[in-house]
């Protein structure tokens, strides 16, 4: 029989972390209140009235954090894990082990400084319906994760014997050092800092001597420098534009490197007895395990510029969620010779050289372009007749872009069906490849709209944990043949045996 543990509290240091985090939330309101008091009064008013109030608020936050810590307990039972919390209103939640899809560890900066982790129990419901314990020591978090996983596996196999937590031996599948992370950041161009600064300026516009969005004020303040720049001639104006664009470029590159370093620092993907374990993050450190038997599909992608340098990414689509989504980054930035072994570990394989690739029917793309033309062509004509002389170019450009896009997708979108997998390939500038298991798909649907029925083609909608994989423009007979083959693969699979072979799934 499984042993039931006594109720435990989270780590005592967690109430200190909670108190500090609550104080951080008060910094901006307190700063604004201080500025307001100083504007309306003097330093004496600040010391006599406001400072005692601040001290009382701080002490109140500490007391509340302590009470919340004393009233939160968790119990690892025989069949479920139970969490009780609440000071005035008590709440108790119980989650059976078989409902837990995965257990992940997360370390934000402040808890990490204290050596604490947040343990998240993913139930598949997503968001606030998942269960979390904040915060436990790193050793207790690891122990609890392994214990819950082992008991969940025992519940799935209906094994009632007592389980023992055994440390896992890990094999490194992929890792990124500082140099690789820096290179990755060079391809993650972003102007997020500019947007953040704009948002902050809007929040604190009361500190500016004029309205932030008053264009007349900006025009007056820039009139002097603008006149001096205009007096220097066209060459100086061009140089100013180049300098401005270069500055934005530097900011974009620096932002991309910074965001990538925060997210991917010390990235490690390891193979363990429970699946693939991924750890990453500089300030917030996440620790997620992707069970191999829950992997439904893979996505391999790249970008226009990355492709020229041979860089690709691998995402795993799994029943276990990753930060609210089903797509796990397995290899965010790697070469194909680094991605191929990871693909093999998941039980999938890259498309064979003799794969029978097929395009969507040409009439499907023609119909898509025709439907777009029905909307954009009349808009072009009306704009040319009644609007200003150059307005009609906008809908015309949209029409030409749509026609070119449909032709381009017809040239570069392919599909193929293998013995155990199916493949869907898209694009040429930023190509992507989806690999799905014929066994682990959740649903297969042949869909036809009114136009498709008249024109003799269909779409195949394949249900996945992360949404749907849709293959469009197939001949109806081929779509029905694919559906029958996939359903036959599912029917011939013994899923009880598949659960027993979690370490080596066979798509």
C-alpha cells in the first residue's frame, strides 16, 4: 500500500519571499504618494503623517504573509494530493494522481535567491485551475515531484504497491552555452524596449511639462533642432535618418539578446527515466519534464535569415502543458544534426528520402484567390472612382499580395503519409515541417465547405493537444483514404501496453 504523509507547510522562508513581493507591488503607489505630498506640503508632513502609514502597511503585509503561510498545508495521500489554504475563508482542493499530467518546477529571481522553487501540478485544465505550491526548498520540490509522478504512474497502471523514489540518471541531449545563446539572440531582433519605454512614459506623463500625445507641443519643441538640421542640407538630413535607423537597430539587437538570455540561459535538455527534462532561464529558472508517451507531434521550423546559416528549432507538441501551451521548446536554436537525435528519442523520425510528397490541388488555391478577389477587386474599383487618386493602390496591393501568396503556397506546401507518421511541410522563406503520429492523434475529420463540395476537394483536420493540424486542398478520395489509414492505426494499437512502455513510445 502507498503511505500517506502527514500534512506539511511550505518552506518557512516562503512567507518572507511573499512579504517582499507584496512590498514590491507597493513601491510605485508609495512613490507617487510621496511626490504628491511633497508637491502639496513639506517634508514635515511626510515624516509626521505618511511615514507612520508606510510602516504600518509594511508590518501589515508581513503579518498577512505570515498568516497565509501558517494556514497553507499540503498532504500527499494514497490517491491524491490535497492543499488547504485561507485565513478567513478556508479552501481545500484535492487532485487525484491520475488527473495530474505533469509536475514542473519554476524559480523566479527572488525565490531563487532564497533557494526556493514553485511546484506546479498541471491537470490539463490550464491557467488558474492548475495546482501550485509556493514555495518549497529545492530538495523538497524535487522529492515531491518524483513522488507524485511515481504515484501517478502507479495509479495509471493500477499498481497498489508501495513506491520508492529513485534519483534519475540523466543523459544530456542538447545544451546551449553563453556563446550559443548570444548567437541565438542576434536572430531575435525586437523593439520591445521601445514599446516598454513608451508605456512607462504614458504612465508617468504627469511628470512631463506637457502632454505626451500633444503633437503641437512636440512640433514646437522639435522646431529648433529641425530647422538647424534642415539648414545643413540633404546630406546631413540623410545622415540623421541613417543614425536614427542605426540606433533603432542597435536597440532591437540588444533587446533580442537580452530577452533570449533571460529565457534560454543555461538551456539543458536531458533524457531521464520519466521523459525529456528541460531546464532554462536566467532570472526565472524553469524545470519541465516532457513525458515521451504523451508526445503527439513535432514541429521543426526556421526563419528566412536563420535558414541561410543552418539554424532550426524543434518544438514538441505534448498532452502535458508548458506555461499554458502544448508546444515545448526542445531545441530552440540548433543544427539539424543536433535536432535529429532528439527527434529519435521522442520515437519519431524525419521524413524518409522516398516519401511521396503531394501538393494541394491547384483548383483549391485558385478558389482561395478568387474569394479574395471578390472582396478586394470591387474595393479597388470603388476607390479608383470615388476616393483620392492614390487610395485605390491599397486594395490593389492587397489583391496582388493575396494572389501571389496563394500561388507561392501552392508551390511550396506539401504533404506525405508514412507507415507510422504523417508529414506536412509549409513555406520556403521560413519553412516548417510538422510530424504527427498516426497513433496518437485525438481525432480525424474530413471537412468540406459549399465550394469544396462542388469543386471536389476536402480538408483533413487532425486533432492535437495544441490545437489542430489541418491539411487543405486534398482530393476527397485521398482525404478519406488517409482518415481510414489513421483510424486503422489507432484501432490496431494496444494503448494499455503503450502506457507500460513510456520510456520508448512507438508512434
